C-alpha cells in the first residue's frame, strides 16, 4: 500500500459528515479552527453562501484572496471558492503551503468552456492565417484552468481578472496587434468596447467549428478574437429586467459585472468586478436604490450591510440564479477538511504540476506587474 493510500484509508470519510445539520457543523468548525490556530487560513469568495462565508479569515475576489493567503504564515490554505481559485492559490503560495478545496466538484462552468486541446487547436488554425507568435497575445481570464494559464505563459501572454481586464488589454496591444481572449466572450467584448474597439473588430471563435466558424478575412481584420464562453449565472440577466425595474423605480442606479451580456452592460450606469461593485455601493450616497447584476449571495449580503444607510440593493433577475458550483461548498465539506487537518490528514489538496505551475506563474506575474 502506498503512503497516499494509507493516509486516505485513515482519513475521516465525507459520508460521516454529509448528514450533519448546519448548526452542528458550525460549532464543530469553530472548534476545529481553534485547534488548528494560525496553521490554517480559511478564504471565502464573495459568491459563497453565508453558512460558509462567516468562517472566512479573509474575504475577497479570487486574486485578492490568493495574494493574502500567500502572504500569511498559514501552512494550510482552505479555499472556499471554485477549483481554478485553489489552483491560483497553489501557484502563488510558497512551497511549504498547501491549498485545499473543500469540495472537488466545485468547478466553474465558464472555465470548463475552454480546454487546452481546443485552445491549442485554435492557435494552430489561427497560424494558418496569421503569424500568431508575432501578432496575437493570448489573454486568459483568471476563471480558467491552470494549463490554460500555462499556455499563456508559454506564448508571451497574460492573465486578467474582471478588475484589471482593461489594463491587461492595453499591455497586450502595446506588444501585438491582436488578442485571443478566453474563456469569457462578455468580459472581452465589454472591456474592448469600453476601450473604443468597435464591435465589428471583435469576432467570436466558435470552438465547435473548424476555423472557429470564421473566414480568413474576418480573422485578419479582427483585433480581438473572443472565445465563445460565458457564465451561466451572469447570462441570466437581461436588458428587459432593467427596463421593467426602472419603470417601477426610475431613480435606480444600475451596476453590472462585465461577465453580463453587452446589452445589459450598455444599459448599466456602472460596470465592474465584484470588488468594484462592493466599493461603489458602499461609498454611494445614502438613500440610493441599486439594481445589481452579479451573484445572489453577494447581492443579499451587500443589501443587509448597507440597509442602515437607507440604501436598497436589488438582484437584477426576477428568477433566483445562484452559482451552483459555488454553492457546492457547504459547512459539511468545510468541517470535513478541517477535522481531517486536526487529525493530521490533508484531503482535497489542489496541486498544479510543477512545469505547468511555472509557466502559469509567468502569465500571472505578467498581470501582477501590470497592476
Ligand atoms: O475573480 C473573481 O473573484 C471573480 C470570479 C469575479 C470578480 O469579479 O471578482
Ligand atoms: Fe464560474 Fe459564473 Fe460561477 Fe463565477 S458565477 S464561478 S464565472 S459559473
């Protein structure tokens, strides 16, 4: 029996935790955290549910959290978020730190829309029309697997987040005339348009079709080639939701995440990342009403937080649409990883292979040097 198998056999099984109720979990999470002390840090992404979020030492967007964890002394980084976030945490943290994702099934449907095989095929097909290495910068949204970040690192490319996408595109255009942007077409389009790039100069690469479904002329003319990916949560927001709300409350201020569609962002007063949305609403005049296009847990918490200032924060969609993968991290899984750590077992470690991590770090560092 290998050492890993032996450790797995001794580890506490998730089945023992699955039926616990949230209140029992809550008390046991607090107790486990006390036992682990500063050896363990718990990170909570803005989209996490309240029962998990309340246990976080640090809260923030994916990049802010990874940077905070890397600066901490903690041996264990428990990332309450989704898979690509724990990968970034592993890449940016020190070798003596261990990144852990409480539920391995917490992926990101948008990140899954671009995989290395398809991106490499796209790169090969583009090279039939363009001198790709000289003319195209690959830019990956942080919501992507580590091997795609490594692809960017190997091809003089860069990572971006929704907070720094414009600066990253400026960096890219200062080096090469075109950008291949994946996986989120909306972040690419909304950012490009705000920088003055006409919609006609941005084409969508449909990865299910040869040559992305584009003609040679379209590819040669394009400035941004947008991967046909999207976030299933943010695509639920529709421009008619804004129109209907404004009919009822005409003075509402609309703020949208750039993963929302172009039509929604065009109707918004402000566009920005989760950190930007929080800051803008927190710093706004009292007694203002906000309509927000981003994940429901963040919107509900923000509403509770600013209520006493007379502000009202509303979720844009009339139907409930939460991020189902963010929702997977429940108190039961958090407790399971923490009690295993108390017992000396690391479960659900996220470890990016060394070479991949080295190239991915190049692309992440390109971004960190820009912003
Ligand atoms: O980078 C993040 O944390 C995500 C997914 C969204 C945002 O706008 O912060
Ligand atoms: Fe991915 Fe969308 Fe969920 Fe964010 S909200 S983790 S982009 S599926």
